[in-house]
C-alpha cells in the first residue's frame, strides 16, 4: 500500500509539471493576424495547437458542416486549417487532431471586431468557444473592438487573455458556461480596467444589395450599419463605450427560466 501511495504521488507530481495545453481557433481564418499573434504569445506559457478555418467564416454562428466531407490541412507544427466552420474546427480538433492529448483550455480569437450583445448569436468566434464548452473544456472567446479602417493593437487583449487563463487555473467555470471577452482598441500596452458584464444590445439597420450575374440572375449581399449600442451600466456594450474590457459569462442554456412558471399556465 505504501508503494502504491508513493507511485500515485509521483505520477500526480509529474502530471502537475506538464505544460498547459491550449487549442486556439477563430472565425477570421488561419491567416488572421489576431489568431497568429495570440498563438505566438501563448507559447510562452503553454503548449499551443492552432486549428482554424482555411478562410474567413465570420457570421457562421454555431453551424456544423453536414452536407459534405471535411478536410484537415497541416500548415506547420501544431497548426491546422480545416475547410469548414469554427465549430467544425473545434469538433475535429477534439475528435481527431488532439484525441490523444486533449487541451486544458480553448481560446477563440483574437477576433478583428467586437462580439457584443446580439452579436453572440451570429458569431463564429463565440461559437468555437461554445463548442468547447459543450465538449466540457473551459473556453474563452476574445475579440478586439476595432473597425476595419483602424489599426489593431492586440497587446492589451493578449495580456488580458493570459490573466484570464491564470485565473482559470485557480477557479472553475460553472457547467455550460463560457467567457466572452471584448477589449477596446487603444494605443500602447497599458493595462485596462475590466468589468464583469451581462449582454447588452447592439442594433443594426439591415440592408440588402441586389446585383445581376452575367447570366441575368439576381443575387444579393446582406449587410447593415450599426445604429445603436446600449449604454446601460453593467452591459458589455456600455462597458466598452466607457473604455473598459468587458467579460461576460455566457450560458449554453437558452431557457427563459423566469417565464417557465407563467408559461405553464397557458392554454395551448
């Protein structure tokens, strides 16, 4: 019995000395600057594997590719591109690429642009973290609140991501919960204040642009312009407007539990 106890203690110490394992994905694609800068930065604190879409998949939500086969392309040491969605990437990453060495954490990002309020229902970035959460891996989605015409500064987002990972070593996320992080785009490398938030509202005016292809058939572009960000205290949108990092815990369970009791009284 003493020998078994000594062996277990020895094995436990060896496991605790293993480097932290992180799977990184995104929806901006395998070549996105935010993804590659994040991977290089986290290599200083963890063993990193990048598994990301082979092209941009923004707005893909939590979609799986079921109507055709998927392919995995090796793009370097511990770096893989998949011709599918962010959700495909995490699923194939866990079931194939890392099936013998599952990660401790999944980080999705750093997204070029915000994922605030209503965005989370469309976001491939958030959905990659959502898939990791469904599988049972603590997962984070990280986005930089930057517009297409601005120069991104990823340093504050990189620093805060490391802080979150260190915190996750000490604390356990509730079952079915991921963290959605949005970081303001600022100059320099200064530490930014953060707030724990709930989802606000980010409204768009939807538009469609109709075109005609060479064969005379109509096709459409779906677009839109942001027309409001909710400023309410405690929301992720309001926190970003005040220049602070927003950290929102998001649950997989969409059930409106507050309404359940009243709804059961309905006659349908």
